[in-house]
C-alpha cells in the first residue's frame, strides 16, 4: 500500500468549518463539578464531544449514524478497560 492509502479521509471536512460549538449547550457525563467528564452537544444535526476538563480543546464531531454506533458500542462494553 502507498502512503496515500494509509491516510484517513476527513469525511467532515466539508462541514467542520460551518459548525459553531461556541454557543452550544453542553451536556456533561457527571454531576460532580470537581470531576469533569466527557461533554456532548448537538449542533446542526451533528454531535460534538469534548473533554470537560479542557473545554477549549478539540471537539470530536460525529454524524448521527456514527454517534449511534458509538453509543451502542459503549453500552455493549466495547470501551471498558480490560
């Protein structure tokens, strides 16, 4: 395989510049303000996820289909520590 075949395509490049999460209502995964967790927000049909401890950091963007697969995997224990 060539180097180009190993690159992962950014399938959200066409929308990423249009999504504005700055005014989004972020939903946190925890009720404990001393223990910030993962935060999610819904903007223009996409789902953003960020680290609550680094709110100015990057936002992962999911399509609804990707989000459904992620949530299903989490419920199924796919991301549990061994």
